[in-house]
C-alpha cells in the first residue's frame, strides 16, 4: 500500500491514493490486526511518509490516526498518547467563533455598501454607482451586483471550504479575504493622508477584515 509513495518519483496524487486507501475498511485478505500494525507504523514520528500531505492538506499521519480510531476497540486503544496530544494542539476546524467572525465581517462589509446606497439615494438624492438600478439593464445591474458580491463571496467561499474540508477552497476564500483586508487598509491610509483621522477611519471594515483573515486561515 505504501510502496508507490516511497518511490522517489512519487507525486501528490500518489499520496492522495494512499490516504484514500487508509480511509477504506480492511479487505477480506487483510486482517484488522495487520491494518492496525500498518497504521501504527505510519504514526511513528520518524516514519518518512508521515508528513506527506495530499491535495487537501491532510497528512498521511493524520489519515493513519483517523483510520486507527475507526478500527475501534481494541485497536484504537493502541493510539500513542503523544499523537493525541499533538492533534489536540493542531487547529483542525474553524469552530463557532470563526463562523461568527466571518459572518459578521461579511454582513458588515455588505451593510456598509447599503449604508452608502441609502446615504446617496435618500439623504443627498444623488445619482451614483451605489444606487440600485431603476431599470434592470446590464450596464446598471453588473456594477451594483459586483459591489454586493465583493462583500459576500470571499467569506462564503472560505466557509464552504471549511465545511467541506476542501483545502483549495479554504485557500481561495482566505486569499480573497486577505485582498479585502489589504484593500480596506489602503483606502483608510489614503483617507488619512488626505483628510486625517475621521469617522470613516473607525467605520471602515479594515479591522474586521483583518480579524476575519486571521480566523479563516486554512486549517491543517
């Protein structure tokens, strides 16, 4: 099972195949005892394949740990305590606080856009790109929709990646959130350069964007 990954020419696809094989139940030709011995070997700190990671960021050692637990009693009791301690320290999921922060950041940024819309459309009665289109033509709808999606999409992609445990979605969403944070920071710095500290400095969502970027970083 591990021969292909041991090869010097092994690719990440080979690692994915090994991880998928570890997640499957033992076949009729393989006893649970033999599978447990294989998994315990992969869990050894000095095993050369332990730190190999697949496309989703899961390492062979993590997959072996989960597979050993899935074997149940009595094999799961053989799991080394240091492995459990190491896994307990590793951030493996987002958690409720992370979901709350990402949702708050997403709604705050989208809400700020609609606050500008209300300010321009009601207080000043001005024509601006923030106002909703009076006629649903492409030239009017597309910019307005992009403003909305720019606030919602990054967090939704990242949350989806964490929920589905898809590393590439997590990376994509996190990169978009980081771009949001950098953009808002640049806008605030430009504003402070021109007019100095103002209410906009405090209200602009640069702070929640950076907090969201920290919370939503890809898990291991």
